[in-house]
């Protein structure tokens, strides 16, 4: 874990440089292994070919009972019995019993003793008396070992220099490659609101990065603009009830009149209730903007509509529910209840005698329709009634006390679930508010 934390703390340029250096060093080690294997095979094949001619001549002499020379140039010739004992009158050969058995099996081998090595190539022949003889042709392999030593002497510094060169090249290349990213980062920090980064002509990684940064900047500007509008509109909406309460209180203090005290208190209570409703809506909107979207659930819309309607106050317009089949939507129960509460509160506020609520299946979607028999919403306002703090100026909002936040909350909740909202005219002559949710598939 400590090594992992250290690695994560390195810069991107440093990590890429270290990876490139490690890869280069690994490549040199693999190259050294391959070279050693190839050179070893080539040298042993060369020695075996050199030993083969001498071995055949010596084997022929032993088979004919003729004396054999102990050396042919640089090649040693020895004649042993099957136990490894010399039969040529010379000193014993420095061979272990296991090595003698391997040579009797006919395989050439290199015998290492301290700093010396000898390549032996064997052949088993029958002497004139029929006894087996082990004929060996040997060649000093020390020159070949010294060749490997010389190769190792120059290969190690070359490998280190090559690794350093690869690391330096990787460091310079990565630094040069990241310069456009650094310029893009600096430009993004210095961009004023509304400006965007220029997109590179090449459709490469930098082009994708610029698009992602522009999208982030757009969301930042949109969020800042929404917050500015929200703050300004919230301050405006809160100013009216606070100013009214303050004015009523100042009048009551300046002109105390027991006969008008009850009327003043009633006005203060009305404005306080309106202020409480505005603050409650503002808190809900703020939570909706900042909270993460909860996991989707299957909500039975028909039964939930009946439950919400049953909880409505008994006074006011009559609320009728028309449902045909159970409909399940992709949302949460809390979201659906918030939508229903605000739609019914809005419809009951403006209806004359009745409100009708319908739940209708519509293919992959479910329709929730709320009609009232009030004065309706003029066509020019139907696209904006779901905006925050927007109220229709005229008969519909006269003395309603609304802050223009209820339908805005409905739109926010529905849009977060990829649904849709629409305002229109009802058959009763009033307003129709229609919500569409995606149905849940079991």
C-alpha cells in the first residue's frame, strides 16, 4: 500500500517516464537472454563440428586396435572404459560418474571446473576384443566463455545508457505532448462566463478534452445563471410578505386600536402563512437541485392517486378520480406524492366546483391528467407556467397567494425521471395539466 500511495503521488510525466525506462530495461534484458541463447547454440555447434572429424578418426583407430594420438591440434582425444577409467595411458579425465553415464548415452556436453570448461563429444565403439570403449574428443571452451564475458562487459553499460536515453526521450516527449493540455487548462481558467474553448481541427484526444471542458463550462454557466435567477426571484418573493407583515406591525404599533387589532392579526397570519409556504417551496427546490437522484422504484400510480385525493381537505371543490387499470411508473413514492400534492393544490385553488384526476396508460408511458373547471390558462402562458416564480398575471392569479413554485417543483421532479409536463385546456373549460412518466417493466 505504501508503494501504491507513492506511485499515485507521482506526476503523470514521471510515471510515464518510469514505465518507459522499465520497459526499455526489460527489453534489453530479454535481448541479452536471446543473444546468449543464440550465441551459445552457435558456438557449441561450431565446436561440435570441429570435434566430429577428429572423433571419427579416433573411433576408427580404436576399433581397428591402432594407437590413437592424444591431441589433434587443439582437440584432445581420450579413450576410456565404461567406468570412466583411462585406457590410453594418460592421466584420469576429470569427470563425475553421472557425467560419464551421460557421455555413454551419446550426448555431447560441456563440463565446467572452476574457471575452466571443456566441450566433450563422445562415441562408443567396440575394441578388437569386443569390449566397449568410450572415445572422447574434447575442446577447451574457455575462449568462448571469455567471449561471453567481453560481451557482458560492454552490454551492461550499453543497456544502462540505452535505458537512460529512452527515459529522457519519454520525459521530453510527454512534456512536449502535455503542453497543449496545460495551455487548454490555463485558457479554461481564464475564460469569462459565456466563452468557450476553441476546438482543435484534428479529431483527436485534445478535441474530445476540449468538448468535455466546454460542456463543463456550459453546465457551470447554466448553474450560475439559475442560481442568480433563483436568488433574485427568491428575494423578490420573500420581500413582499415580509414587507406586508412589517407594515402591518408598524401600523399597529404607531396607532394602537383594540378594535382593529384582530384584523391586523388576521392579516399578519395570512402573510405569515404565505411566507411559510414560500420558504417551504424554496427549501424543496434547493434540495432538488443539490440532492443526488434516488434509485428508481416501481410505484403503483392508481392506488397512490386515490390515497393522496383521500387526504385532501373536505372543503373546496369536489375531486373525482377516474382510473381504469393499475399503472406502475418508474419513480419513487415521495416524488409521485409531491407531484400529486402540488397539482391538486393548484387545481383546487382555481377550480369553481370540481377537479377531475385521470390515470391512463399510453404505451410505454403513463398519463396523469388533472382537469379543473376554472378560468383556465391562456395559451400564451402555457409554456411558462412550469418556470420558477412565474405566475399568470390576470384573473387566474388574483388573490391566489401562490409564489409560482408549485408547478416548477412538479416539472423538476418529472424531468429528472425523463418524463414530460404539459399545460392545456380541459373539456370543462378550465386548465388541464398532464404529466407523463415512463412505465415500469416487470
